[in-house]
């Protein structure tokens, strides 16, 4: 887990964020919503929502992708940045939007039952057919 201040943002800079809290290691989500949002599976870390601070948020917009979650993105460049579940106090942060180095590592795959047929998961990490939390 990272223990130093981490920062990140979108492609155009209209959303910049930081946190001094510990980030969860990265989970790859293969659900159909992540596929549609990212064009592939999505890799997310997470932090308590109260610990996620914004340096710039003029481009930040939220889309209620289901009755259980909202997705944060940049309305200017289209970058997919966040996933916030209504049933929890954390916000998932798209790992690719973090500034390097992160010190994080990929630890598991979720919603592997929804994985498309054009790739295989061969890294030997834990695979969970649905959500790791029982909610999605």
C-alpha cells in the first residue's frame, strides 16, 4: 500500500486530485460497465472518499451508472476517473490516472464471468467471478 501523498488527474488537467491516505492495491474489474466506460477492463485503487481532495475540479462530472454507483469523469477530455458505490464510504480511483510512481500492485481480478472472449487472464492472481464485496 502506498503511504505517501499520491496525486493524479485527467488527460487535459481539468480534474486534478490528491490524497495523503493509504491507497488500496489495484483490482482489475472486468464487468460490462467497466468495459463500456474504459473500452476494456478497468484497474482501480481506492481511498476513503473523505480523504480524496481536489486541486482542480472544473471538469469533474458524475454519471449515475446504476442505482448502486456513480462514475466520475472529465467532461472536457472524457477521461474516466472514479467509481463511487452508494453502499460504501470509499471512492475507487482509476489507477492509470495516478501520477507515477505509485508503489501499488495489481492483486486480483473481479467480475471475471463478464470478461470478453478476446483475452485471457494469465497472471496467476486471484479471480472472482462477480464482485469481491457481494455488491456491484
